């Protein structure tokens, strides 16, 4: 995510908990969860406040929920095997498999 997306995420959280968001908050959250997908983080915020918790959302809550969402996607979807022509190149085969796994975790459809 970039600073603008983090600001949007924090603004979304503020709709639930009335937090005040400043530039320092954006910088801190960017450092903590800037590597996550914006869409997944937004979904994690909604899930956090849609649960029975009364706990104020923190970056760790978002990371934990995003990690669980990614794991669930992987568990639900078969991972496509790499192309047959890569079977003679173990490194390329492994990289292709890792790419397919990441795409499934990201919620993208993999065609065979």
C-alpha cells in the first residue's frame, strides 16, 4: 500500500471508532502494514469491526486477518501445476509454483 491507501484505510477505521488520523499515523501504519494488499486490508478492517470485538483496531489485527484470508484462499483453491516444459528445470518449476501460490493467495484466478 502507499500512503494514500493507508490514509483511506485509517479513514475507514475512523468510521467505526472515531479515531483522529494524522500524518504521523499514516507513516506508522505504512511502516507496519504497507506491504499488504489495500483490498485485503480494507476487508480486514470491516471484519474486525464486524466481529464481537470492542478492541480498537491496530496494525497487527489487520496483518493477522489478512494472513488468515490468504491462508483460507489457498486452502479453498487448488494450486495449478507449472507448465510441463519446466519439469526439467527445478528452479524455474519451483518459481512458477511459488508464483501460482501467491496469485491464489492474492485472490487471483489461475488458468491451467
